[in-house]
């Protein structure tokens, strides 16, 4: 019995004792045990000096520049509440209809 057959039997639900009865003890001895992987010794990385990167400087603004920036942001986010356009004749017609018929 080869390893593929044994794996198929295991997937089918056979136990170790069932497989031993089918193929004999010799069949399992032929299957090589997976060797545990030996961790490879890590080679230490050569020491490198970390490059000193210049720290980013903060943005500085004068009060006038900051005020201008805020005003531009407010203008960009501003919206106008414009009422919908109303047809005057329709509005008058609705008014007189309510007067004549009543609500």
C-alpha cells in the first residue's frame, strides 16, 4: 500500500487499526515519517547605523494667513438656502381655490 492509498483511506474515515488490518503492519512502516523541520540558524544582519532623517518641521502661519485659510474653507463649504421657484399664477390659483371652496 502506498502513501496515497493510506491517505485516501484516512480521508474516507478508516482508523489506524482498520488500515493495519487491510494492508498489514508493513504498509505503515513503508510510509516515511515526516521529518520535523530544523530551524535554520539565523545569520545576524550586519549592523548598520540607522540613517538620521531630518524631522519634518511643523507648518507655521501667521494669524492673518490662518484667518485667510479658515475663510477659504468656510467659503468652500458654504451653501445657500434658496427657496424653490414658485409660479405666481399657480400660487394665486391655490389661494383663491382655498377661499372659494374652503379647506
